[in-house]
């Protein structure tokens, strides 16, 4: 019996393939910043002259840095700093370790008070909203070390550009005592149509969303109808931020059934939105009644929601947002993204996540056009909305780089503006003393 056979080459794995990647965190800085914000009206008041964000920079022993961005309210910044102190010595490749340390930092949170993320959504998970910026920064570090974009770390890009909707707001021409801004006023249907034309002309948006809850529902319905006349083929949405009663939402929903792509948060509770959905032939979207994993089972059981508007700042970062996407796919829910006033780090994170999330069914929200081009902490030139979409950065990590001088300038702007939390209601009442915060309002 012959023992001869084909030559066999035995090889060993290269050190690169067998090495355990580590990126030991040696420094974490949390810097609150402020940037100019127009007087955008909403159900709780009006945006103040400056919006607040916190910029997280995580550095490793090898000199690699990762970027995260989140809300800049004082209570949130305090929590971020507590977590940052515990992350020294952690491994940026070990998100589980980072999550555990964030949870540990919150054990003595009693007495701090304040939700810390401004705006109207106050039922998100405390741990998830603190974790988010560190998760993004860690993924940025991982991508840089491995030489791949974050979308690759999230499973691989399924699209090379991400579609966004034009986000329309009723607004004043300028803040009291200031000159009118470049957008001008929009306090009626004609003003919103003019604003939409500028949005579409400047950015090429192929979907439009109106922030409602500001004027009587009949006026806002007429605004949507005016938009339909001006843009016959454009997908349209309206978001009254939960200030309509069930009866009002059903009435307006039936009126706008032929016009809307979806109706967002007509009411505030799962039960009320379920009642609206049962009566109106329109998909119901939300970023207010489903904002944490605990909210998902009751919303699905009630049939309250067709589309979840995810937000990695609420849901614990990019990896946990992918968990939400899997749930949406399993239960055949639509998926898109919610936005608040943000800078380029958050925008880049949204884009990387959307690039790797196959079941993003609708153009995502963004406040990007409302920000001055000069107000940002990243080196410009990477992120641009063209034809309603943004090309996904392909450089390692998030694909954006920190502008240290801009970060310092915007931190000084934070110190000078005197704001420590977002408070649209108090600002509105300083201008219109009779304004009352009521939910539902109509």
C-alpha cells in the first residue's frame, strides 16, 4: 500500500490574526459646547438662542482617540464625568466592560436630579443615555485601530449613502432683539411652503417632515395640504409631539390619510396611540412612547406603533440600536431615526449606523440644515447633504476628525451663553408670558 500522497503545506495563523486587540483607555474628557440655534417653535415652547451638546473624547495608551457626542445639559454632563472617571484602564474593545462601568457610575446617582437630556422625552433608560457617547467613541477607536469604518464593525455597509428628510419648523424670523436669520419667519402654511422650497433647493430632500403641536390642528392640517399641493409626489409627515387628544388625532388623521406617509406621535401614551391607530388608516411612528427596550413589548401588544424612530443617544449607542433594529425586523415594524439639535459627531454616528442597518425603511430625520456651517467640532468637508442623502464616510472609525481649536471656541461659547440646560418653555414664557405648557393641548 502506497503511503505517498499530495504534498501538504501546514501553515500557522499570522500574529495579526491571533492577537487579542486591546486599546487601554488612559484619558477621557467631557466638554460641554454651545452652538447657535434658530427660534424653532414646538409644543413646549421655542428653541433658545443656543443649543447645548457634550463632546466626549476617549484616548488610549497608543495615542488613538475616539469621539462621542451627546446632550449637554448640566445634569447629564455630571453623569458623563462620573462615568469617565471609571473608564480609565478599561479596554475600548470591551463594550461589555464599558457598559458595566457606566452602570457602576450610576449607583450613587441619587440626589443629582434632572433628566439631563433636555427636550420632551424624559422616559429613556438612564444607563443607555449615559452609555451612548462612550459606545460611539469606543467604536471610533476600534475602527481606527483596525483600519475600517464603523459600519464594517456593525456588520458591513448595506448602502453607500443615507437618505434624510427635510425637517420643517414653524419659526420666528429671528430671536427677539436679533436680526432675522437666513431662513426668515414661518408661522403659517405659506411660510412653511417657502421654507420647504429652500430646504429642497439647497439640499435636494425627497421627503419632508413638519414639527407640529404649535398651532391649532386645523392650521397644521392645512399646512400639510399646502405642502402636498406644492410637492405633489413628496412623502410627508407631521409630528405634533403627543399634544393631541385621541379625538383630535383621529379627526386630523382621517383628513390627512390621503396625504401623509405616516403620522408621528399624535398622542403621548401607548394606549392613546393604539386607539388612534385602530381608527385611522395611517402608520403611526414614535420616538416618544417607545424610547427604551422596556417600552417595546406593551407597544407591540397594543398595536400602537408601526414605525420606531430610533435614536442611539436614547438606546445605548450603536450596538444596542442594532438590537432594536432586529426587534423591528422580527415584529415587522418600520424603522427610521429621530433627531435633535446635533453636531457632526452625532451625524457621523447616525450615518454609520444607518449604513449598516438594512431595515431602515424611511428617510431619517436631521437638524443638520438648521446649524451654522461654522458651528461644529469636526474638521469640515466630510458630511454633506446632496440630493437628500449623505455619502457614508469610508475612512477608519466614524470617518471624521476632531478640530481642537473649534472645540475650545465652542466651549468658550458655552461658558459665555450662560445656559446650563435646555428649557424651551421658560424661554417662551419670557417672551410670551401667557404661554402654558399643557398636554394634551388640543
